[in-house]
C-alpha cells in the first residue's frame, strides 16, 4: 500500500480513469443496421370467386362414317383433317350394280303395273256380266281377287324401286354433320362392306364443344345454390398456358353422385368458334360462383405462417415493422384476400421477412408501383 501523499494522489487518478472508460462503453452501444426489404400496399377490389377443377374437352358430336352399301371405293372428296359441312360429298362407291338394280326394279314395276291395269279391267267387266247372268259370281270374284293381287304386286314393286334408289343414293356418302375429319381409314380401291365394323372416317363436331369435370360432393350444394340465380360462367386454360378461354356456361349436372369417388360430374358448353379447344384435351377449369366485393388484398408472398397462424409485417411510419396476425381468405394470381387484421393502404413487407423481428428498422429497397396494380384477377380459388 502507498501511504505517501503522492501515492494517494496516483491511486485516485487510476480509479478515475478506469471509471471513465467503463462509462464510455456502457453509454454508446452499437445499434443493429436497418434490414433491406421490398414492400407492397394492400388495397380493396372486387374478387371473383372461382371453383377450380381439372377437366377434359369433348366433341359436341362424334360420327363414325360407315357405308350403308358395299362396293369398290372410287373416290375420296376431302383431305384428312379438313373441316366439312353437313351435306358435303365425302366418298363415292361404285354405283354400277345399284344403278342396274334400279333399272330392273323399274322394269318390273312397269310390267306389273300393266298386268294390274288389265286385271282391274277384267274384274270390272266380269262385275257387269254377272248381273246379266253371263258369268257366275265365282268367276267374277276370282277376277276381283286377281286384280287385287296385281295391285299388291305393283305396291311391292314400288317399294323395291324406292329401295333401289336409296341404295344408289347411298353410293355417294355425304357428311351428316359439320365438323373436322380425322384420319382416312379406308383408301381408294378398297372394297367396303355395308354397315361394317370399320368406319371410313370419324368426324368430330368441335364448334361448340363440351368440357366435362368433376367436383367434390361437399361443394355440390354450393354450386346448386349459386346456379339457382342464373347460368354459371366457366373459363378454361390448358396446362402451362396462361391464355384463358372464356364464354363457357355450365349446362349439365349429373343426376347422381359417383360413390366410388364422391364427386359429381359437370359439363360446360363453349362456342369454340376459333377452335381453341380440342377434343380429348385436358384443361384447367374455373367455375365462376360469384364475386367478393371490396375485399382487402395483399401479395401472397407477404403472408407468413407461424405457430399462432398467418401474419404479415406491417411497415410503420417510422420505418419499423409490426408483426400483425391476419385471417386469410381466397387466393388469386399471386394475391391473398385478408379477411381481418389489416386495412387497405397498409404497407406490408413482401420480401426479406426472414431477417425481421418485431420492431426492427427497415429500408425499402424496391416497391415496384408500391401497390397491387395488376389487371383484374380471373383465377381465384376457394381457400
């Protein structure tokens, strides 16, 4: 221990220096730097309520062109994949034997018509002679029966003529519907059979078309309730294609629930005048059930999930963030409806949430338009 005056003075200076250094360290802590984030602004808009499903396109009508007469195929009057109209000539089958059959039927009709005329004249003459006693009633009756038989033969011949004309007409195969032809299954020179198992070609009517899809049994009652207010609109898009085909209307609801899948089959009709939809094609279906008016929406990447549910980081005026619990609703094209928790006009963090804690300072790097300025959404789904 230093007892001298100078020693005591030196010890005091050391204590003061140590105390001063300690106060300087405690009074100037290093602060955490602001976190760089991106942000968007919540706003209100009318949101369509859609029910989503996967469906397939069906031709409005499919016809297998099968010849009604047999013979050698002489000509094909279309190219594979052509659009044809109802009544267009498709095929020509050799008509020679059918033309000959018609001529023979006409000759038989002419012959039997002459015989019938003679028999009727004889029956009329015998009817007058029986009153004078020149012939017996039996003879007159026989002549009347012969005339009746001759008339029946004429009617039979007329039917055969009509049948021969139909066979001859069927040698020219015409399109029964308007549509798109498929692959040619029989070529010129082949011998075709009447009503055979092999069709000549298949025609699909693709304007309009149907789109069939199934919905869960639990959603069926909601669809029925909404349909009572009018026809429900349907949109479709092909997988991987953002272009939507609109103009569809729900036109068919199956009369039973499929017990094996617990789903109900629905069908929508599309005019398809531009042939955007093709039979057999798989499509994403949006069944429009209604519209949610004045809904508060935020970008979906602003919504985070925690142990207590969904939340967003709301940017305060002093550029600190507040963790705000929210109740989410529908999602549509990258945006989420907020049913409660925030109001329109709140700025929310859309990227950088992993580095945030409640009360942290932020610096907004990029906000884009700082709002949800997009085209009207059309791909909503139920949550």
